């Protein structure tokens, strides 16, 4: 069985190959290790192999791991799950990034509850790129209003967009979904030059990261290819 270190090396090679094939600098794409449901020991092993950014979806589980790994310097914690209003205070206090903001109400709470001594919280707006009834995220046409509102929140740093396309599509369909998200980010960057860096596309996972990178992904969220299938 491959070790987590071997898997990180393998996925990193995939990312580098896809990034170079897209004519982009290797350092323009970052690996987010999706560590939800994984024990702290697995994250510690990944850290020893050089991984620093970890994505969590279940708040209490994440807080337990953050405490258990507090001795490791340089960890970067990303909240990637749906956000309930009663969870925003702890998310604002404990995470460096949030990838799933889809309502202004949630953004306001995160900004208000971010401790003033902390740097602004990096956020991505989640888009329901294929308009799936079962998925969270705003629609593309709702983005301008949301960006305008978030741009007024002092303790947030709007970095870009996040989406999970419909996995039932073929490669052409997936690539089209990624392309629409990239186009939306480019349009927002032009329309809202002062809203934030707008430099981030969080898209692509274990099975489709090459397609996402070809369309401009800057964060790929990989769990299974690093840690194996979840129980």
C-alpha cells in the first residue's frame, strides 16, 4: 500500500505536469489536502511529507485536529464544507480560508466575528456552476450583488470563486463547467477592481484536477488520491 508521502509526491507530479501543459508557472497551482474524516495522525504524516494546507468540512472534527496539531508550525486550515450560521464564530476564529461562502449573511457574520488581531479571512464564493438542486452555492447571475456586498466587509479578503461541477458529466462537460467559472472570475475582476485580489479558482479534485488546471484552477482539492477512499 502506498504511503501518504508517496501519494503526495504522485499527485504533485500530476499537478506539475498539468500546469506545465497549460503553459502556466508550476507555482501557480496549490494542493489542498482534503483531510475531513482523517485522523490527526494522517495529517501529521502529510505534514512530514511537506503538505501544509488542509481542508476540513466538519467543524468539531476540525477543531479537534487543529488542537491536536498545534505543535506543527505553518499549517494552513481551509474550511470547505457548508456553513451554518451557528458555526461562523468558530470558523472565523480558527481558519485561514473559507471556500464555501454563498450568502451575504454568512459573509457578514464571518467578518463581524473575525478577531481584530487576526489577518483578514481569505474567502472564496461558492458557485453552483451547473445549477444542481442538491448543491450549495449561488448562481452565476447572483455573483455581482454578492461580490459588491462582500467587498464592503473589512475583515474578509475576497480571493475568488469555488465550484464543484456535476460529476456525472463527461470530460468535455466538466471542462465547460470549469471554463464558465474561470470566465466569471475574469468578468468580476474587470467589474470590481477593488473588491479583492480575485486571484483564486478553487476547483478540481482527485479525478478531474488536470481538466481544472487546464481551465485556470489555482487550488485543487484532493482527498482520495492522497489518503485513500473514505470509510
